[in-house]
């Protein structure tokens, strides 16, 4: 993963990985997510537009073909890892699985690798005062740490016996007591 405002750094990253995804660091809901393949077609235009000519920070990541199985949202509440993730699965020719752009949400138990990553990060993030966190994972790789407004409570609760909102409120009450 590369986080930068430097178009040359993104070009170098593309040269190294050949097939990448570029998105605004402060984006949400799949807005502004672009895949740039090995030919590099439109790389400059995409970076200039998304990066607003160097004034906005972008994230570049190697494209992970495992996206077809979903971009999984794993929730952490007060340092506790929730037992289910919501796999947001792209539909049709999309690479974006975000529900806001038509991705299908499927709740599922965490894999051993997802548990390993989440259990490693949960206490670190909690110590930093991050009470509610959404970890996004694709194919066993951590792709994002969302701290402003992580979603998927409703979808996980509807499909499992895990009432995420109730767990969040209970934990919040403990913290404030």
C-alpha cells in the first residue's frame, strides 16, 4: 500500500505492481475507486483528477483478484473482535463491492487469517482510543482501517445471531460508567 500525493510515486508503484487500485484516502462507499491495469491507460488522468493536482492524498494498492470473493468488513468494538465479517461482493464487471454501489453483502465467520490480523490490531487500536473500527480485508490482506463511521452493523445482525449494535451500546455504556 502506498499513501501519497506524489504522482511520480504512484507511477513508480504501478511500474512495480503493474495492476493497481487507486482511491482517495478520505473516500467512502466506493466513490473514486479506479483500477489501472498493466497498460497504465489513463493513470495520469486518474491521479490528477482524484488527487486534485496534488492537493488530495491518494492510496494505491496492488490489485487483489480475490476481490471476487468480497471485500470483508471486520468490526472491532472497544478492542473486541466481532465474530462475523460482512463480505461485500462485487456484482457484474465491478471491482467495487461496496453496498452503496450495488455490492452484495454476505455475513460470514472470520477466517483464521482474518482473526489473526484483527486480534493483533484490536488492542493496539483500542490503546489509541479508537473504540469503533472497521477493518477491510481482501483475500487475507488488510486493505483499510476505517475509524470515522464503519458500517455493516445492520447486515451482520440480519444474517447472524450477532447483534453488533447491542454489543456496541453495551460496551459504550461500560466505557462511560
